[in-house]
C-alpha cells in the first residue's frame, strides 16, 4: 500500500506538498482552479498583530525564471482574519490541511496571536507557523531569524503557551543561519520552514527606475532553486527537526530533489501564480514516481543524497 | 484551458490582433474582463501575460496586443493553429444600468483594447456609443475595430487637448463614461467626468502575477470610508469607479 502521508513532528499531513504562505492566498481563491483536496496543507497568508496595508506599487517584477516581489505582508489583521477569513478557509480545506501563519514585532505579540488562534480555531487547524522571516519594525529586519537567543526565546515562550504543532519559518539570508537553526532545533519545534528567498533588484529601463516600489525584494521562483537546495543540504546536516523546503518548486522532480537533499516536505510558492493547479500535478507526479520505483513511502528518500 | 489561435493580423507596426477559438471562455466573458496567457512551456518569460479581451464573437475571443517586451514579442511568432494555455475570463468588468442610454468610451492608445467588446455589448442593447480616442497620432489602432461605423468617433490631439474634447462630448448628454489608457490619461478623464457629475469607470492596469487574487501583486490604491486601502486589479478590478481610485496618495 503506497503511503504518501507525511509526519512533521506532531502534525500529520496527507502528502508532503504544501502551499507556501503568501503565495497561496487563503486557499479558497484557488477553489475554482484546482482540486484543493490534493494539497498536503496550505500555510495561509501571514496574519500580523495589526493590519498592514502592504507596500506601494509596483509590487511584482519579472526576472528570468522567477519574480521579484515586495508585497509587504498586506493583511487585514487578526480581528477580520478570525471573524471573516477563517470561516471561509474552514469551508474550503480540511482540518489537517490548515496551517495558520502569524507574525508580530515582539514575543508578546507572537504569543498573543498564537493563543488567540489556538483558543478560537485550535480544534480546526493542523499547525501554527511562526513567521520569523518577515520584516520586524521594532528590532530590525529578520530579528528573530538572525539572533539565536531571540529565536530560542520566541519558540520556548510560544511552545509553553499553546499545544498545537508549531513550525518556525526563518530567513536564511543571514550568514549565521546554521547557528540560528541549531538554536531553533534546541528550542524544539515540529518543523523548520526554510525561506530561501535571496534579495534582488530589477531596473525598469523605460522609466530608468527600480522596477518595484520598495526598490529591493526577495527573488522567488525556479531561478533560486539551487540556492535553496544548498541551504536545505546544509541545514539537514546541522539539525534533527524535519525541514520544509521552499524556493522554486515547480515540478514533482523539484520536490523530490529537495527531499533527497533533506526536506521532509516542500512548500510551493510562485509556481501557483503561473499554474494554479500546479500542486495537484506535483502530488500526482510523486505518486507516479512511487509506483514506478515500487516505493511504499517517500520517507526513506528524505536526505538520501547524504548517504 | 487551451485556446487555438485562428487568426493573427498586424494592426500597426507594434500592435496586432489575435483571434482565438475557445467556446468556454468566449461564452463566459463580459466586457472589461481579462485573460492570462501562458507564453510558452519554458520558465522564461516566467509569468503569464494579462490581456484585456478585445472582442468576443460566437465561440471566439480576440486580443489587441502591443508588443512591449519579451512576452509580447514572443507572441508575434505564434502562427495560426497554435494552442495556447489560457486562464479566464478573470476579474470584474464594466457595468451600467438599463436606464442609461448614451455612453462615452475614452480610449488612450492601446487602452482601446478593453473598450471594443464593451462597445459591442452596448450597441447590441441599442445604446448610443461615442468613442473619444487619444492621442490622434495613434488612430491607426482603430483599424482593429470591427464596426466603427456604428459609433460616433472623435479624437483628442493629445493629453493636453483631452479635457476640452471630453467636455465637448459630455455636453452632448452622456449617461456614463468608461475609460482605459495610461494612468495619466485616466486621471484626466476621471477628474473631468466627476466635475460634470457623470459616473465614470476606469479599467486599471498593474504588473500582475497570478490573476486570481492570491499574490496581492497588482495593488491599486483605493479610497474607502476607512481611508486608503489596496485592492487587487485582477479580482476586485480591473474596472473601478473613478471616484474610488487614488492616483497619487499612497501609504
């Protein structure tokens, strides 16, 4: 019996292919374009402690095999998210498919968001994602991703406050990302979500100005996949917790490559902007691959390239 | 879904008309909506190209496309018979009430692309259509219109001459204005229409990625009672009421 189920710490998913936060909306927008039941899970667009209008346009610029995007975490804030958005999400996805992503400026803000989510929807979601890859107004960009002690304290406090599985999404653009990853591992999360989005720039040669309003922005798409691969490779050697890899996954082969490098699951991002049903195709492809290779599960392949 | 290119025709040196056979899309489309075309099977260009529906006739839809970059350049190499991956129809198009009888359509350059289908629907309902086109030097674009004789067509030399030309048109008794063109032109049309207390809708353009509301890339600054907010050109638009669009204020 083929089994594509994937365990990430205490959380179990129907398959290892997740919709990445910020690239999958709230999932229900995709309902008429794909079969949502084929998603392992969807990490919803991050909800921040206060509403955010997002960055001023242009927000998207195309680069070879990808985009530079600078959205600025536009979201309506927790009140609207809990009252209006979540009921629609619950209609569109099953419990085991919903990961709520939160971001704050301080540990207290993260904890409050996690507790509110847990109290209101704890029985109806699979896991929480602490988004520490986002901008931080109070302590500077990526504070909880570049300071090992800050990351440790954040996780420890959240874990003691909620019983839901917790994933930690961090920014690997800092030189000490392996040191931070060790601290995250020690603090104990259910999975580490790697955010493999190096910064880039595009100039519009007609206007002679930067192509996006925020000047610089993260590069997403297949263009950066080899960078993501190396980060996952290094992280796998450093930490014990399961790794969810994102960065340029477009096909089942890409997902498999990340798994061989050490990812237990993958997040699909900007590929969905081009093919809204891409996750379904990736899962179909992995299942066909298992059939062809007579594999009962994909677990044995996680990190296989290291052995 | 797949759309089969059945006709390709140059309209100007840099604009071409593409006609596709695609019954499902053609039957569902309404004026002002867009489609997202996949340019090729490779990763470059990476994104689909969002394009206004220029016309719908029976099982076919057409696009009037200006060659402005890699994606649209690639499109000019398509030959009739090619099957293209298309998403659509997408977004919220133009709207009007049955009671309104006389309409001004203001097209700025290749912004014309979203107005022809609208004109067709209005004419089918027996409405009067006045088309004001700017700038006059680009009027060759009107060669793409399938039924120009059924519209009253006038021109503005350029953007400076536009307010006077539009005022003259509005003085004829216009129930509603529809506009598509560069932001600068649309701002003039919005202001002039509002000054005359005539409702006006604008078809806005932004760099767009997904086209279905998941990326929040195509943000348009919109005035609401709670202040300024960003809405999605792909899903909340591309057509917005003139008074809600903010051309300069940003957060």
